């Protein structure tokens, strides 16, 4: 299942996630800190979505209330709810 998410409060414009049976096949960020987000994308490939949510949810970027990892966690929660 491919899921597209529009994050809020971060530089990334959208996140595309490919999930198969709760396992992340791929993640692509459009915009944001390219190197860091490419690293996060590679790191989470093959992981269970629920494990990534547990690790990333609530992560902040400086004084912002959210971050790209936090937004990824929110996107994964929405994707899992719709699966």
C-alpha cells in the first residue's frame, strides 16, 4: 500500500510511504534536509511501522513542536489505520 502524507510544521512538503503488512518497504521525503532524510528513509526500510512510530513519535526539531521523524510517525499511524 502506498500512502501520501502532507506534514505540518516542518520543511518537508510531503512524505510517501510504501507499506506491506505493516512493514515499511520505502519512505520518500519531498523537501527538507536531504541527507538526514535520506538516512532516515534507509534506516526505516524493512522495519515494522509500529516500531518506527514508537521510536520517532514526539521528536522535536529545535524549538518546533514537531520534526520530520515525528511527522513520519504521524504518517505511519494514519497509514496503518487505513490499511
